[in-house]
């Protein structure tokens, strides 16, 4: 499906992308702590809602 060159390019691109994203996140960490305080509760609410939907579907059939 993919040639060897394409697989090598894809792997190298992924590795470089992850490294760059890590460094950019570390650079912006101070700003994230100021502007996105409390967003973990939104994530918890979203996951809870999804689990509730799955539970309703599971128990209704």
C-alpha cells in the first residue's frame, strides 16, 4: 500500500511533529495556566455525559 520511502517520511514527520508540539506546549504553559484555569471540569463533564449516554444505550436494549 505504501512504499518504503513514504513510510519513512511518515514516521519522521510524526516524530518531528510530536517533538515540536511538546516544545511549543512547554513554551505556552504559563499562558495556559492563566487563561484555561478550570477547563478540567469541562472535560470531566463531557466524559461523564458520554458515559451516561453509553449507559442509557446499554441498559435500554
